[in-house]
C-alpha cells in the first residue's frame, strides 16, 4: 500500500501527527477485518445443525451405540447444534417420502433398505447419491459384498448395483428365540430340522400351550411365512424374487410350501388365531412374560431380551434346516437430497463406523459390520455372532419378503392375515401376492 506524504509546507509536527493518525487508522481497520474473518467460521458453525432421525428402541443395541456416536459427534463439533428425534418404524415407513422431501428435512435418517423403500426414494430423487463420499471415507471397503447389496440402487431403484444411497453400520437376521425353562419342563430339545421343530411345537400344544408368539398385524408374521418359503428355495430363487434376475412362480414349490405350511400351523395350534391383530412390540413382550415358549424375530431384539428378561433362561437357534434366512445389512443411514449441512451427515455416519462404536454395538447385543468387534462380547452375544457367521459363510442372507415392490409390505400383511384368519385358502393368498409383484415386473420392463 502507498502512503500519501503531506506537502512540504507543513511543519514536522503536523506531518508526524498526520502520519501516526493514518497508521493507527490502518491498524484498527486491519484488526476489525481480522476479527471479522476469525468470527465468520464460528458464526457459520453456530448456524449449522445436525438433525438425526431413527426408530430404534432406546434399549436396543443400535440405539445405545448411536447415542454414543451422537456424544462423540458433539465433542468433535462444538459449534454445531445437534437434534435427535425418536421415531417409530411405522412413522418412517408411512411418511418418509413426504418428510424426507420437505424443504427442511432432517440431515441424516435411519431408513429401511430394499427396492420398495430406499430404492423407491432413490429412484424418485429424494435421497442423496454419496458414492464418492463412501469411497473417500472407505465405507465401501468396510462392507462385505453381500452387505453392500442394499447400499446401491440402479435407475429403476433395484438394489445391488448403481450409486450408493445409504450406509449401514450393523447387520441383522431373523432367528428363533426360545424359553429354556419351558423347553426343559416339557422335555423338548432344540430342534435341528423342520420336522423336529413341528414335533417340538406339538408337545406344547398337547400341554395346552400355544408355542409361537406371533405379531400378525406387522412384519413378524410375514417373516415366518418367508422362512417357510426359504426352506424350499435356493440363491437363484432369491435373486429372481428380490432382484428380478429370473422368473418367479408363485405356484411353484417354494411359495406353495410356505403358504400351505403357514396355514397348517394355524390349524395345528402353533399360531394363535387371534394373532392377526397383534403388533410386533406386543408379540415380543408376550414372550418376555412367558406367555409363549418361542418367538421368531430379528437380531434387533437380542439386546432388548438380554437386558429385559430376568425371570427365566432363554436361548436362540437358527430356523431349523434352513440355509437361507431373512436378513441383510441393517437399516441404512440416508441423507435427503434437500438436506442442509450434508458434510455433517457424513461426519456422523463416519463416527458410527468407528471401531469403538462397532465394539459397543456388539457388546450391547448387535451385529457389527466390520472390525474386531466380534472379540469383544461375552456370554449370550457370542451365540448371536456365531449364528451370523454361519449364515454369512453359507451366503445365506435372503433379504426380506416385502422388499421387491413398492407397497408390497401392505400386500403381504393382508395376505398373511387372511391365512391366520382362515378367510382365504393358500392358493388364493398366493394369487393375491402374485398380481402386484408381476404388475411391478411389467412396469420395470424386466
């Protein structure tokens, strides 16, 4: 900068005074500018907000691990406002398209994976494609190929290929929980085959006890039906049904066996005839209160049972005789396309993938996606991880029955309730679930 020198006619004192005044003014201006520059990022940080939505129960392994992730995020981002909003599964399932596409959506959301959920919103442009972020942060390298299936969706919203629209930080699968005390009292051994499983349930029926706690008003009954279907299926069947990689015959042996056997389980008294109106939470509580000796539900309930069951001994086993099981990566962290401060969402997701969070997840009764977390748990949790290792070794994750098409959850829900209530025969139920599936195939041009 050039300083103007006063005219030579001025005396030295005046010139010195003017020069000092000018220098002081410049210094003050520079100081103000520096303060403004230093303060700008702080003000911007104060204006930033991370809003997290998830629907896991506070007692679950996922919620415990994510609460710690939120704490670590706050430590690393002291100037950021963090808001957590607890939702329910049904709230997200029914309202996600509207809520995530709003002008001011949450920053990061737990959302269900699969064609009919994450795939549909990805296709509609509601979710952010963060393939580059996944590669940069190494999330893709943390997930096995089978777990990556649910993170990628093509332009039709079909999982398994295309861009990354979500990241899971846990895994899940469906298994059988049983009351060891009730099994011992009635002389029932852990079954190794489906026929032995039915024989075990016959023992309880003869004793006047309904064996299975079932939630027919929500997802659990669908998953029992799918377990029965999978008992007659192979990987080619799963790829055809879930990923449209072949023809699906709803009159074939797998679906026929699933529907007819499920209906027979109701007739034989394995499943209560009033279970069509029972919700998942009530189903799980009924098992915890020893009203039923068996419940078939996902690994997401494991931590709840560990912490909540105090009055009896319980254990687990995989659905007898099955190589394939309902299961996949856990639900996804997704980022709405209209979300603000997306970098904060990525920072939060990154924290949930850290080894300490993965270890906490395992210790709390969850199934981590990577790291050395399997060495951390003791007691019952080792059984859970051993079951998952068995499934992964056999390439046995078969996803969930409602995933193939948008709205299929409700279609299956009504169909399985018809089987429980006996209002329709198995062939009629299969026809009811076949039509919307094949209609979707036509829409996709597959």
